[in-house]
C-alpha cells in the first residue's frame, strides 16, 4: 500500500492551522512524538471519550467505571510481565549514534554484521547486534533520588483495573460476568514513533476488562469483538476502511491467548487502533502470586472458586481521534470552488453549529448574539461575524461544524433563521426559538 503522504501533510497542516493538534513545546523545537490538543482537538477527543464511557459504563448494567492512578507499586510491573517482557529489540549506529528498531524496514543487511548499512548516515558495519530495550518510562518516588524507589509511568491502564478488581467487585456487588472500564494516560518510550499522532510516547487509552468464568471466555471474546466493531461503525467511519486482523503466534503479547486488532486504512496503510484480547487468567493469577493475596471468585450459585478469565478491549483515544480525522478529511468542488471539509459525524464534531449575522447592522448582530447565547447553554457553538458569508461557511467546513445558522433580514422581521447543512449544503428556515430542539434532534446519534 503506497503511503499517501500528501493527505497526511495536508491533515497535519490543517490540524495545526485550525487548532486540532499542535506539536508539544513547539517554541523550543518540539518534543519527539508528544502532541498537544488545541481548542477543536480537545473537544473532538473529549466527545470520543464521553461516547465510549456512555456506551461502556452508563448503557450497561454489568460494567463499572474506575480511575486508577498512573503511578503504581513497582511490583505490579514485575507481576504483569512488563519488566521482563515489554521490550523492543533495538540496534545502535556506532557512527551517527542513531537508534532503530531491529525490524526497521529501512535497515539493509543484518545488524551486527559487516554488511549492515545505517539508514541515516549510510555507514556500513556500524550497526550493533539487536539488544532488548524496555519501553517503560522510569521515575523516582521520594525526596532523595539515590535512595528513592524506582516507579514506572504505566504503559497500559489495564493493570490499575486488575489490582482493583476485588475492590470494585465488593463495592459494586456485581457478579461475574462483569467488567471494569477506565480512560487514562499511558506512556511508552517508543523508538520508532511517527506518523503524526499514530504512535506517541504519551497517549490515552480507553480500556475495559471483562471478567468471566473460564470456559465462557471464547463466547465473550466473540461478543466483544462484534460490539467494538459496531461502536466504530456508529462513529460514522467508512466500513470499507475497517477490518479485523487476528494475531499470529509470533504477534501475540506475552499475556494473550488470542487477540484481534481492529485496523483502519490510514493514508499510510492498514494499522491497528484497537485490540480485543483474551488475556485468560494470566494477570489475576500473577497478581495473586506476587501479592500473596487471594484473587479468586466464589460463585454464589455453585460455590465454585476460580480465578476469572479476562476479555479486554483496548482502544487509543488519540489513535481513534486520528482515525476519525483521516476518515473525515475530504476535498471537493462545490459551486465551482474547492473546499476542504472535515465531515465528522455531528455527534462527535467539536463544534455543533456556528452562528452568523449576514451583515453587521440592521438588528442582525443583536439577534444573532441572542441566538448564540441561547444555544451555547446546550451545545458547543461558535460566533463569527467577520468576512463574507461564503468564507465563514468555508472556515466552519474545515472545522467540521455540521450546521451554519445565518441571521438575515427576514430573521429580524419574523424570527426565523437559515440552517445550512455542511454536507448537503441545503438550507432550511427554522424558527429561532426552536433551534435548541431542532439541533438536539439532529445531534442524537
Ligand atoms: N492493555 C492492552 C494494550 O495496551 P496495546 O495493543 O499495546 O494493548 C492498545 O494498546 C491500544 O492503545 C492500541 O490499539 C492503540 O490504539 C493505543 N496505543 C498503544 N501504543 C500507542 C502509542 N505509542 N501511541 C498511541 N496510541 C497507542
């Protein structure tokens, strides 16, 4: 699949220009693969997180929410296998000092051998043999660095759920099968980051761990696979751009018995943005062993004791935002002009509507302001009175705002306004005092 760099370049540039995503610490030259979300980006990501939370926690009786801390007892990462196994094989160039993943497709020859060629400086025989490099960020806890305990920034949110599984079970009085959902930051010292926000060193995950009776895990695994694909369809992502990929034995993570990636066809090829994993009883058994605390479940009906199996759904909030942005981006010609549109599903669009007085006189700005003040109590809306109406529409097309509300001469007389649909460009007249319910109906998706 040839990389469509052109689309990515345009998207990165639009993201900066319109305030979706900025490079971290840009005035200092940026920080590698760390990004900040601007006014539109933060709304988009928040809408995705809220939608996920609603579908997982509020709409289901059998899933509870949790917000565990990023810092955890260091033993957690021994038990989870991350200290031993969360590694990438890396090679160094002794000449230019650059570092690569051993499977970097740009490397020619065999690292460690005289034929290997550095993809950056082109030197031959300067690449070291692969060495394992742990992806977890370390920091120190306590006032004196030398004596302080090493703690890690979590590389996945899942472990916060496992160590709280008994607390949540007891506090919520749930019975197995039940799940725990969490949205939070995770950190990985990625070595080949890149492709904009696709692979970053700090990112947010939306993870749900579903605890089931051993033997029923296969069924629940299929259930959650189907549910998650449906959720992405519901975001309005083009179906032909979504597919599953089952992990081969070599691809399976150290904890997984079976795993499927949900992949999207990005401009740079098909890549994972969600994983559905059958983690068996790996994590809970290991935590039981390392903590010495019983993590068994007592089935109240059968009096059986067992360590539950876990089916995990794990999706990146940032990566989903990137999927949504890639999928929404389009260029088209309308009325003889080219326009760029972010065709977001209105339910997740950062701004729901923009209000425009046609001209800045004859009572139009006053009425437009009143309508804007009324709407902003219900939706995230924008007011714009500068430039021609055509230019104002184009600006909102780029922001992905689904509805443009124009207050014109007739509005001042009869209180009606025009509502322009971003995609069909059709305009309808709606009574100004009915706008809240009119938009509310359209945004229910
Ligand atoms: N708890 C399981 C787990 O963390 P993963 O496949 O390593 O599984 C799950 O990560 C999801 O987290 C990925 O599908 C992706 O959306 C997101 N993710 C992982 N690493 C990332 C990174 N470096 N940058 C952005 N998102 C990342």
